[in-house]
C-alpha cells in the first residue's frame, strides 16, 4: 500500500521534480544534438565526398532556446579555425543554376534522429524527473 504524504511534502517533491525535469531535458537534448552532429558528419563523409574536411568539421550540434522554448540546433558552415565554409548551404540544398544536386547531409541526419532517437530520449523524461532518487 502506498504511503501517504502531506501537502507540504507533495509541494516539495514537485519543486524538486521541476528542477530535475529541466536538468534531464537539457541532458536529453544535448545527447540528441551530439547524435545529430555525428550523423551529419558521417553523411558529409560519404556524400558529398570529403576533400579537405572543412565542411565536415564545420558541422555543430548544440542546445539553444528560442522564445523560451528549448531546441536542438544543427549547423554547418561556421568558422572551423579559419574562414567560414560558405559553400555549406550549396552542398546541402544544391544549386540548380550550376547543376549541383542537393546532398541533404544535414536533412538526412535530422530525419534519422527524429525517427530513431527523439522518442527514446524523451520517453521516460517525466518518470525520471518524478523519481525520488
């Protein structure tokens, strides 16, 4: 039989769980960002084929927030210890004017993560946060 708790104890558990929920959400989002980054780098290794590695090394996964909502961001083309990789958008989306087909190395990574990893990472988030441990 479950033990009964007072209202004050219940409020205290809710306060703690709120903090735990945010911590666990941040951890889950960081894991998703790193998995997305790894998958995008893997995709950028095979198609488009690596020549210098600048495009691949410019891919970054991070946790951000927009309008107070946490989100995972996957970026390519930023500084890689030198100048920005300006051609990253053309490698991703293509340039039909010059006959460059879209590679979607980032888009394929996002789809794979959304399909395979997001449900697993967020499935037990609330249960973990309400756990007394």
